[in-house]
């Protein structure tokens, strides 16, 4: 998905320089833009926490604070 977004931003949707919208850079920026509070409301978050409970001592996410 990020690769497609990168191509779109360079060619179809915008005139950004390739270096500005490389997939690695886009991935990093998307992660930074997604606030933890929204992630905690997802089913994925709940599923990861359930997996952690069933597979102790393994941890995927840091402890709640």
C-alpha cells in the first residue's frame, strides 16, 4: 500500500520529489502521525494484548502507563 501511495504522490496525485515520498519515509511518517490513543481502540490492540496474556513472558507492546 505504501509503495502505491509513494508512486501516486510522485506521479499521479502530486509533484513531490521522489526522495520526499520514498516508501520508508512515508511509513515512518504514517506511524508518527497515528496516535497511540486511537490504536488502543482497535481490535488489533485487543488481540495483541490477548496473545501476550496467553503467551507469557513474551511482550509485543510496552506496558500501559
